[in-house]
């Protein structure tokens, strides 16, 4: 860690370099270097080992003329104008200790830990709040800076309890680390420590407010990123407390992030409390699948158990936040798991059987029905490889009725621009007008909502919303509830049309809930009319977006999982559900044979005849494409449970039992098959924009149905098999969704 | 010595009858003396020795001081005549038998903790898994803790 480096440099005797130079000079053989003048010339240089910016940060100069030069410990760095002293030090490779400063939050400057010495300044300055000026000479390792930090640390530790052994933050605590690096080795404090009553922030965040050092990061996070004015600071001096003013829970869907930004153990994870220490955990960098955003996460596991989920930095997708559903769904991975193949006997009871028997029965039944009576439905958590295998297998069986739940009966998979987020998630920050059609990003895609909130805060962007009544955490104009409002805008009769047409970078976001409507083509054609009239799609700006709901949707549409006929379910005799729990099976004939392949005993198993256990996203390697068209891969963090197998392996085995062997045996093989169908799925971690625009679409003859838009997500905390199995999510929906 | 043995035998036959005498002869293990030399040696050793005590399993503890090699002056005659082994000696007699203490097992039994002192059990290795002690974490311990970290779906709960 950089802090340790500084500390060791501070401890190192000053004459270290001079003595080493003396040693060097005796070795050097060239006479010109042995002369004393040359040695004096070189003297300032050896003090400066080449430095790399903290965390490999890169400096982006928006305007090359704005570059200024400052000196950090005598080392010159070029930085853009407007950077703070702390940022300049980071560019110079010096990590300044800090508690209140956070690069994504506003500057508070109240912890005073980042004090540095600046030449010609009478006092040490708080580097996080001080703008760097040209030619500034910053000194970070002088006795003045060292003493200032030691003093600040002593004051902070005055009221901080010494309960590190029972504190959940122990081992990953900023205060712990920095007091080791910069603190004094003894305290002079003998009086009683202050104590503060703990606050109840709900089922997710545990508070031990006595440990709070009043950095106010959580307060700033709640108001600036989460967009809820729930947290605040009360009192002054030693009576200062973080709280909610009145007794209430924190009702943000981003509340879990305050656990990460809290530099001490005041805010910790309640489900994780006293479960593990951070040094026992193995981190696996993977992808979240609870929504279509594909937030980058790190799964921390101990042995076969997922202990917690933390966000991973990805500026293009989730920055460094994740939603509460992502963070706390992990206990669902340990409950209601399907661990053995099962067959429903004649008495209606499930009986555990071996894989061989289960596959033999499935293959036998699949051969008994007519090919057009076979259908396959991929679930919302399926990875691309499994969907490819499912489609290939059913195609070999003679059926082409394969689709992914949530895409409707007649999905439009022809034009990629028709179902992905063309602006890209980070691109939303440039927008100045948003029109949300039938989508509530706050529950459908929290990280997208956080971007919109950020844009609204930064650019004063205007947001118009068409859909049922819902909560927004930013200013939003509720334009209407049904497609009629949309039509008014398209015809220019609505005042919001002028907002769109006058905007520089307008954005229209259509929710994937619209896919389920009968008149979706008509709605999309109206939206495209608005886009055309409002100049939303230009060569340099594509503001026409679809916000998907599920992790599997984009990849499913890319792979062409489109049913041949829209009502194939009415006559199906053999249904292969690959983790699909939300398919309406009411119309299915009673004698249909249902195979459920999945990892949770959820809605899908109740009508199933055969259950094939599969591994969850934390246990397999799979490709997922998020709503903006960026393919990402999960990595296995923990072993699978019981006899479960990866989805694609089961299908591959089944194809062999059925005598239709699929030609791939490895993930590499299945991916080279995917390369033929959808090459963009192999461009991992790279967003692949759509090639063709909406203009290629055929004319739509459908009529608009004036029925109101429905909300696509009823309960934010329970949207899929994993989250429905989770106890924490059940607690959240019980306590946080209460109206 | 031999005459005293014969005399006492004849006396016993006269007092209790031949049938009872023969049954006792068998129960006391004299018949096993023929194939088992160790038992014969113990029986011979017992003559003239002092019976110090009998534990609750029926093992007899003898002592003979004087005219005996030091270290061989305390011994046990197992209650079990055919399949005997050292683990049949309970803890309280172990100390006396191995010259750890001069207190007899009956005296030491007073010190046995009431609440948590458990019954002595001989080592049943080789007698079958169900007789063998398995520690708490052992796979074969019937009360072993369930270490699986997930809860499987129960098909009976459905419907």
C-alpha cells in the first residue's frame, strides 16, 4: 500500500541517500563522473525514484493549455487546472492519508487528516480542499506534515473505541491502517470516551455510532449519489452525531454502499456481521446478474460459501457502487438449492434419481413428441453459452421454438439497436433531457438510475416520465400514464416535445416491460417518430435506448432466441425450462412434459416432471451481455452444490443421450460456435455498439392500445430465483417497501 | 503345595457335589487353562496370593509380597476368560495395577467425579464400527454435525 511506503520513507534516516551516493562514487570508473562538480549536478536527481500515480491513475487533460506544474516533494508533475493539492499528490505517486475525502463525493474537508505543508503557507493546509496553484511546492514528508497528521490522529482516536478485535471493519479499516502508518505509538488521553446511541437504518446496514469519526461521507453519499435526504449530521463538537433526525430507515436502493465508503466500522453490513474476517476470504472478480446492468462485483467466499459481495470499479457501468439487491442477494445462493436430479413419480412426489436415469427419461420423452411440440425457454439468469447450447439442441431436435423469458412472444431481434442501450450507460452523463417511457429505472436498473441522477445533478437535465405513478429520487415531470401521451409528444402537441427538440443531447429510454405488450411495435414506431422529429439519433449521438430487465435478455436476442410462432406454448408437449420461472404456463396442455433445469426450487419446479440441478452464477463461467451491449464474463467463486452441473454441460450430455450430439465439449468450443452467431459476445468487457440504426425497420401497421403502461418490477428486492430465496431480501421487502 | 490343591478340591466336591464343582471349574476358567498358558500361569500364580479387590466387571486384582520378583507382585485375573485384554481394566484400578499408586481401585472410586465421570468402556477395536468410539467430528459419529453450507430444496414441501 502507498501509505506504508510513505511511512517507511518518513522513518528512513535522512542521510541514507548521501551515504549511498558515496558508495556509488567509489564504484563509478568514468573520470568525468568522479569529479565533484558532476556529483553536485546530479545530486537532486537520485532523491527522486521514478514514481507512478497512485492506483495507476491517468491524468486526462481536457484542454492542454490548462496544464499547470506543481512540485510534490520536489518532484515536478503536470496536472490540469482545478485539481486539488491531494489529487496532484496522487498524480505524483504520493498517497495522502484521508478520511472525509472521496473522489466521487463533494469535498468536505473536515477530517483534517490530509494536511500537507505548502511552501510559503504559514500553516499546514488541508490538501483535499486546496486547489493546486501553478508552481506550488508541496511537501508531504516534512516534520510539520508528519506532526500534523499525528496530532489529527490523536484527536480522532480520542473518541474512537478500542474495539478493533470485535469490529467487523477490522483488517480493512482506514483508521486502523492510518493509525499504524501515521499515528503516535501512545495516547495521552485518560478521560472517558464519548458514546453515541446506535441508529436503526434497516435490515442491511448495521450501525455502531460510537465508532463514527464524523467524516460525513455517508451523508454526502446519501444526498449526492443515492438521492435520498435520509442521513444528516446533528449537534456540534463532541456532541456531533450522524443520524436520520427522526427515527426512520434508510430507504435507498443504494444504501449498502455506505458500508464501503465508511472509513471506520461505524456502518457495517448487518447480514455479514461477525461472519468472517476479510483476510479469510477469497475474492473472485465477476459479474452481477440480478439486473441487466451487469455490475462488476467481487464475490468474497470462504470455502464453499459466498460470504459477501462487494462492488468492483468499472467507470462505464457501475462506477464503484452496486445496488442493495446485488450486494445482499448472496444468502439466496445458499437456500432452496436443487442439488440432485429428480423425477416426479406416478404419485406426484419427486424422487431423487441418478443423472443417467434422468437424462435417459428426458431424451426418451423428447423423441416421443412431434418436433414442433417441443419448446425451450431460457431463464432470466441464463448465460450465453447455455442459451446457445439450448438453441442448438432444440434445433437439432427439429424445433425452433426457443426464447428467453421477458422478451415477449414476438421479440424484435433483427436490429440490435432495437434492444440495447445505444447511448451506453456512461454516455447518459452527456444528456440534458431524458424521456422515460414505461420504465422505472429506480427499480429496474439501479445503476442506470444512479447515472441519470448524477446527470440531473450535474447538468440540470430535465426528466420526463410516462408510466404508472412511481417514486423518483430526482426531479421528474410525470407526463402521463399511457401511450396516448407518447402520441401527443410525437405529434408535437405536448410541451415536452419542445424540450426534446431543443435539447443538445436528448435521451429516450424505453423500458423492456413494453416488450410484453401486444402493441409494442406501434409503441416503438411512435418512439422512433419522436426520435426522428426531436433529432435524438444523429451521427454523433444516439439517444434512443431500450432498458432491459434481465441479465440474459441482451445475449438471448443477440443469439436469436426468438420463437417461431408466438403461441407455440398452447400446443407444446415437451417444455424445456432452463431456469425460467416467470413463464405463464396456464395455457400449456395438461399432458405436457416439463423439464426444469435450474439452481433454485422456485416457481418453475412446481409443474416440472424432471428436475435437473444447475449451478448458479457464482459457480460457473459464463458470458452475460448487459443492457448497453457489453459482454462480460462471470467466474466461478465457489463450487456447485450437490450433483449440480453447469447448464451447457447438462444440455451437451442430454444431446448425446438423445443421439443428437452437439459438436462442442468445452467452453472454448461453445464460444467458437457463439462467434459464428454473435461475435460481439466474445468481445469481453468491451461495449459493442449496434451497427444499424432504427431506420431500417419496416413500416408498422399495428394500432396503439391506449392501455396504461404497467410497472415491470413489482418488488425491487425479489425479481429472480436467487433473490426470492434470500432471507435478507425478504426482510427488505417487508420493512423497506412498507408504505 | 500340590497336595493342598488336591485336598481343597476334594473338599469342595464333598461340600457342593460334583456337578456344581465342575460348573464352577468351568466358570473360573480352569478348563481354559489347557489351551491358554497365560491363564494357567495366572492361576498358578494366584495360589497363596492376596486378593486385593474385585472391580465391577469382575476382574480380580491380586498382590503377593515376598518371594515374588519385584514388579511382578501385582496382577489381574480378567473376568473374561477367553477374550481378555488390558483395556478391560478400568481407570481406577489402572493406577494400582501399574504401581502408580498404592491406593486400590475401590479407594480411588471415591474420587470419581459424579457429574461428568463416564463409565469405563473397553476398547472394542475390531469388533465392528458400531462398537467403536468415534469423535465428534468423525464421519462415522452418528451425531456428526452437518457441514453442508447450503439448504437443499425439499420436494415434499411442494404443493
